[in-house]
């Protein structure tokens, strides 16, 4: 009986990410992104680096930055000084149904709180259960005029 109980406990402990609901995994990605963003507010570069996968790729103005060490070096300047040059936080989070990959996106804001861009991050669940960033790209804030409303079906010309 003890062997059966130990086997059940082992199976529960070793359950793959797919055994968790999508909502649970999305909450984990949201929490990871929130903690990742907090590294900037806390001015903690070492904590920032801890969220990077070894094979991470960040897209910057000069093209892709490949690898944890290269990204850490490129981002070091953002952690110098007493005030964070920008902040970010997740608005949209999703994970693939099979588990293991997640996406987060949201606004990037300047110190005054003005929206200056949007970040997009892809997270991978590691073997130890932690979520690490594998891809990260940002884009400038859109200052576009609102799109014109789509024509209603009633206003469309009749089809022959």
C-alpha cells in the first residue's frame, strides 16, 4: 500500500505542464512577467538576468541580440542610475494548449507614465518548472488615427 501511495505521489509531483490548466499556466506567465518587470523598478540587474533563457534572443535597434550573456550586457545600461528609464507590465497573456510556451505583451511607459511602446515576450517553461524568456521584441507606441468603421452589411452593394 505504501508503494502505491508513493507511486501516486511521484506521478503527481512529476506531472507535465500539460496537466495544469491553461488558466494556471497563464497565471504563472503573468506572475513571471510581473516579477521580471519589477527587476527594472528595483534596479536589480542580476534578477533581470535570472529570467533569461541561455538561448534567449532580444530584438533591438541594431538587430537581434543572441544569448543570455549578450542580452545581459546590452541591458546593463538600463539598470544604471537611481531611476528606471522605463517600465512595463503584462496586459495580454496566453499559453499554448500543450503547455511549455507562453506569450505576454503590454505597454512600455516612460518615467512619467506615458505609453512609449509595446513589448512582446515569448516564455518557455524550463525543466525545473520556471518560466524563462526566449524571445523579446518591442515596438514604438502607435500614434495612428482611429481606423474608419467597417461598412455594415446593409450598406454593401448587392451581389449579382
